[in-house]
C-alpha cells in the first residue's frame, strides 16, 4: 500500500509555513493519541503516520528533499538517512516528537517545565471511599463524618520536602525539565532524569518529618453531605480532598461510592418501594382495612377488597423514595400474601369443614382449574 502524502496526513498545503505545520501536527497528535482513542482501533496507526510526517516536515533540509523527491528521498540511498518511521516501536509514541510532547500532554503526565524554570510538582492521587447507608438515610439524606486515611501535606516543611520549608533547587542535570535527551540519528530519545527522578528539582537537605516527600500519612475527618434519593452506585466527588501532591503539588480528589443496605421490610426499585404484607385468610375473604409501615416512619391505611388473592398489589401514592436532585417522589406498592392458618383447634377445624361443605361456588379459580384438568384427561383418553 503506497504512503500518503505527508502534507495530506497533517492537513496542510505544500506551501505551509513551519509554524502552520507545527500547529497542524499538534492538532493531529491531540486528536489521534491512543490514550484518548481507546475505542478507535485505527488511531495508533494514524498517530504513527502523523509522527512520521512531522519528523520529515519539521526539518528544513529533510522537508526540501521531500518536496523535491517525495518519499523516494528517504528510501534506498537517496538521502542516506534512516527510514522516517524507524524507531516507533509498539506503544512508544513519545521519542519522535519530544519537542511538542510536553506542550500536548505535560499536564496529563503530571508536570511541565522549562530549562531553568520551576517545574510544577506532581498532582496527588485520587482516592475512593466506600460508604454504606441505610434505606432510611437514603430517603431523608444526611450529613456524615468519615475518616479517610490519606497522604497530607507535611506541616514541618509546608509540603516542600526540604528542611525548614526551603524551596527545592533546579536540577542541574536536566535544568528543570525532568527529562534528559540523547540524539540518535534523526531522532531524539527522551528519558527520565536519573538525578531528580523526573521531578525537575532536587532537595539538598530533606525534611526529617517526611523524608523529603513533602507529605505524611494521616487519617482525615471529613464531613460529607449525602443527598436524599441516593442509590447504590451513586458517586460523590469531593474536589481537592484526595491525596496531597508530591512536594507541594495540587491534591487529588476523593470519590465516595454509596451502597444502600437492604431493608427488612421494603424492597426498592428506582424511586418506588415494595412491601409484602401478610393478611389472614378471613381478612382477605371478607375485606377490611389494614395499617402498613411507610419509609418515613409513619403508617398508611389500606382498604383490602373482599375476595383478594395473594399477589394482589395496591398503591400508596407519594410514599416511595425521592428522586435524586429533585424530580418528585415515587410510590409504595403493597403486595398481599394471604396466609393459611396453622395449629388449628378442634372447633376451628370443625368450622372449616362446615364452611368447605357450603363452599361450592366460593372458589372460582379452583373450579376453573379442575374443569380444565378434566377436559385434558378426557382428550388423552380419546
């Protein structure tokens, strides 16, 4: 398959200036970087193609050779140099565009800096806290204090990592970049600075309390507002309440994942509640009123129609759960469970037998079922 024109790859004209080519490459690199295109299987190949085009067009001599001879300038001895795409191993995307990598992804990788400048310290890690609440708490909402074990800024050095809070000095090896570069042919290989471990700064006299890290481990008490209507899986973000950054870097965030415990009386389905209520055989047959509990601690009165069967549902409007962030309140559904009496006395048995003798037309479902059974057996005989 023939290679695409490098100008087409970056989306610029052949007469584009060096600045226009650089801007076009930055846009392509942001658009196609594999870390941002997990769902695009072609992104990696397109990303490498853009890198290859940039490596040629950013250099005036190689650009002139390409403008005159095209791709042939770098094949089979025309230019005597390495093949433009060489050095892009699987998953190694930074070595060929180190000059613009910091501009594009410096914040994402943790810090940016410049020669002799102050390097921004690494951001602290995000933390996760699993919080279990009752259904009653989820109904009404609550303010809860939690203890979170985390890394906090060292008070002795004010988070700098240096004894007495003295500011760290710029690393002499990398001049504050946090990376050192080595030229290999057409390509620049970039590695983490061995002197400062990529921080861009060094501490001559580390803090004795934190060992130069600028943070210490400690439990923090935080007050968390749990809104009414939370469900299992609800995530609450507390910005800046995560782990402290390294050597004065910005803190991460704290994410609270809510789990609502199962209830002994109620089952929840989104904003609706379900309650299974046992009723006596006589109450179901004769009908009448019963009292049922509600999630707010009150009582609801329900009228049972005469002849009710197990599984029948009745609705109490507005007695369910509130919707998260507004949106109304759900309903509560009462499901009847007709209970068969046990441990009968002799007199009770006698009365039930007498009732059964008089109950020819009181069980329509039973009569319909056995009528169907008789028809089935008759058909099998035929």
